[in-house]
């Protein structure tokens, strides 16, 4: 009987510590379709408890890094997408996708926030 399990290739940005994944909903508040890549750092919007790309200058909760995206995802304009994020594990900073224009201070703050959430960036 064939094995029906999906194969899984560990992305290069994942470190040696075992990972934990969880289903999430990503939101896109823009008028254009957005594609986020595996390894994108995510923040959680406080009001909806849904996730968006980490945005250090935001004030809706997405300024605090909380998860890392498992797979590439395209989110429709002003829409949502169901996907999976890492909620625990070890990750390589160089392989993660950070907010455009993020400063060193903002990245260090995000790394601290990820560690508080159980995501350890090396």
C-alpha cells in the first residue's frame, strides 16, 4: 500500500531544534494581492488575532513579531488566506524575510519578541 503522507523538506532557514507548526489566518489590508514567502516574520493583529507581515512601525499588534511563515502564500487584495506558521523552533536569521527597511534595532526587538514566543533566531 502506498504511503499517503506528504513529504516535507526542511527549509534552509530552520535550525536544529525541533519545530512546532500551527494553522493561522493571514490578512491583507491593501488593495493589491500580496505574496509572502516562507520564512516571513509575522505579527498578530490584536483586534482580530489574525496574522500579517511583521510591520515594526504599526500600532495594530503586527509591530510585535510572533510567528514565522512555513510556506509561500498569496493573499488576495483586502482578503485572507489560511496557512501554517511556526510557533516554536530554532531559525537562522539570514534565511528569514524581514520587513522592508527594518533597522538593526527593530530587528533585534523582533528577535527578542520571537524568543518570548518560543521562536529562537540564531
